[in-house]
């Protein structure tokens, strides 16, 4: 058993031999930031102040050799080798929300783009899933496999759980969703999970950056902010390959009409002549940098494919002056990403 102390909060917990820091923390009610739990997203990255760890298996793009040399580690993978002192944020907002294992029924399937299905799930009549906007659930599949999807509904609209599922070529679960899944099918889920949610105690203007179905948790966060009458200025940059891939484009356009403090910038990277696209083009995070070269007074929430999240984190901090602790992200890693990424 190894004692782990978290700075600056001063909280501590015990990790069993061979147990990852994050696993031990969550088991004992200490909420550390995390996303994928498999060393692929970087949300749980923090600093080792004292002691040593077995770094475990992780993805080289997420924890560089330079970062490791400066004491950084991924706490979903790092296992203490003795008494340990770490430095990272603790999250008070999520600690009182119970993680539940629940059956659910497919209530509605709505194919809103060639490769995007909106799935609505009904929980048992006596159950509600309490969660923070931006969190995700895991489907528990046969053979012990899991698939993670962010909730797109806001917590105040919890009659149905809404997921935006992108079809991944060769993905067993998404092939099932787009091919065989039907209304009234029964699934098992666990949630809520993750630490991607709005920090409501801040006052800074908010920049949301989404690619593809990364719009789902950001939709949840924005609708919750409107519901709670949070008046902070907010802007959403939503990137996609072609205009048709902005599968709910009318919704943020509606938000613009209804909320004076909200702006929306759709960004298309591969428009074709037949699209007749006259809006912003290129990479979505670059559009943010063009419009806001100084992000030092902002808070950023980025969600989508790993390359977008990684690029936004690096460029916003290094080139736009964004404080490192004001970048919050949820990186959508797929089974294919995990299979092809370089593992350390």
C-alpha cells in the first residue's frame, strides 16, 4: 500500500500495489481530472512532486519525453512505487454524484448525417442519471468491452439520455448501431464518467471548440449554461469536413438569435464546389487563433478528434497565451486510434 498526497488540495489516499493513481483516487472518492482512462487523451496529466512511478502504457503523442523529463505523468496509467506526492487539480463538483450501472432501452434512432446517429435512451421508470453537463457514459458490451459516448442532453432535460454516435469504419459497436440496432433494444450503461464539464465558478469568456460529434458534450454544457442563466460571453467554433457534417447546424444558429452573449462560427475544412460554402475554411482551432490571438483572459473547452484537441492545447497555450489550467478537453479516441497509435 502506498500513500499518495495531492497538491495543492492536501487530499491523500492509498494506492494498492500495482494500482494506477487515478483508479485508487476514484475508488476513495478523490476526483482527479480524467477522460479516456487508457493513456490516450491526456486529461489526467499531472506532475510528480516527490516519489517515483511505473509510467505504464501510454500514447507517445500525449506524454512527450520532454514532459516526462519535467516530472509529468498520466495518472490513469502511472502506478506508485512508494510514497508519492503529485500536483494536479481536484474536482469538487463531481465527487457527490454517484456512478451507476443501469439498464436502458433504445427509445429513438435518428440518422442526422451519413455517419451520425442520434440515439435516445430511456432509463427505468424509477431511475434518473444525475450528471454534470459534458460527462459521458460507457456501454458495457459482451466480453468485457466498453464504448464511451458523451451525453448531449443537459441534466435538466433528463427524461431521455441523448448520444451522438459517429459511424467508425470497421467499428464493431458503431457497425451495430448503424446496421442492426433498433428501437426497444436493451443495453447496459455505466455513468456518469469523466471530468469534462463547465467550471461555473469562473467569470472568464468561454471558447468552445468542437470537431464532428465533439459537439455533443458541448451542446449539453451550453444548454445547461443557458438554463442556469450564466451570462458569461460564449463562442462556439464547430469544425467539420463538409457543411452537411454540421449535423445540427440550425441549433447553434437558433442559440445566436436567442442569446445576445453567444456567438457561433462554423468552420469547414474540405468544402467542395457543389457545397457553395462561403463561410470560414480550414482547421477549426486555427480559426480561433485568427480571431483571438490573445487567449490569456479566456477559458477553453475543446472536444473531438485527438489531433484537433492536441493541436488546440499546444497552440493555444504556446502561441495565444492561454493559461494551461484554463484548457479543458475531451478527446474522442476510438478503438482504431488505440490500435494504431504509438504506445510507450
